[in-house]
C-alpha cells in the first residue's frame, strides 16, 4: 500500500482518501446488518443503499418482505396454471440481498441449514 501512496499525485491521493472515507462509512452503516448470517459488507451496503438507511418506512418485517418480494409465487386464478406473472412493483435490489443472503446462510450457519431442511421436509 505504501508503494501506491508513494507514486500517487494529488488527484490520486484525493481518490484514495475518498475511497477510505467511503469504506469507513460503509463499515459504520452496515455494522449491525452484517451480524446477520449470510450478510457481509457488500450485501449490507446494498441493503443500506436500497432502504436509504431508514427503517422507519417499514413498520413491520412483513412490510419489508413485501417490498422486497423474495418469494413471489404464481398468481394464477386457479382456472389456468403455468403462467406465473411476476409482480411489477418490488425492489429488485432488496430481493437480491435477501435471496443471496439466504443461500449463503444455508451454507455457513447450522441453524439456518436446520430450518431449511425442516421446511423442505414438510413439502
């Protein structure tokens, strides 16, 4: 790292300083979020960016899940099937955060794995 700083001009030094400040800010904002299984610094930063860091908009966890729509199912009438129309109003960034963190937590967290296996056994 010192070799990078030694050859940097004033503009590059400014870029390095801004990058360091941005990384510190991301660490500060995502400190509580990254304690959840499956969410690291990148997914935590995406979560903060998608929610603007303000959870007051989401009064309940159900409202947050509805906004992200991580598990949308087919919305068929019952008469016709096989035409799963995706909802048009959901946040794709939050959906990515939730789905990716679920897949990661299944691999790394034993409690999440047991929950997934229990739900899979029910059918």
